[in-house]
C-alpha cells in the first residue's frame, strides 16, 4: 500500500506576484496542475499561478481580476472563477 500523503512539507513554492494574497490551492480536473488563486481584494492585480505538483515549481502567473474560488467543469474544458 502506498502512502498518498504523510503531512511532511517538502517545499514551499514562492508565488511571486506583488500585492496578491494567496487564498486557495485548487487541483486541476486531471490533477496534473495545482492552481493558486492570488486574490487582491478589490484591486486588479490578482493572478492564477500554476504549480507542478510533482516538482513544486510554480509556472508563469496569469493575470486575473480578484480571483478567490476556482472550479472546473467535469470535462475540464472550462474553469469558473469567483471573487468571493
């Protein structure tokens, strides 16, 4: 039996996006990417930051106005973002 999680912190990825406040980590529908919603309370400097779950390395952030929650459609073709 393999262990899926053992509660040890292996790496804390640095999400480099000025003034944004990371709110949630959302797995993509296929579990190949983790998305950090970098909320920026009523301002337009928010972003979505992709993270590779195998390496823990963040990708290039995508500018999004005030993302807070993120959901994927069952087929993975679309994402829904909310600001609250």
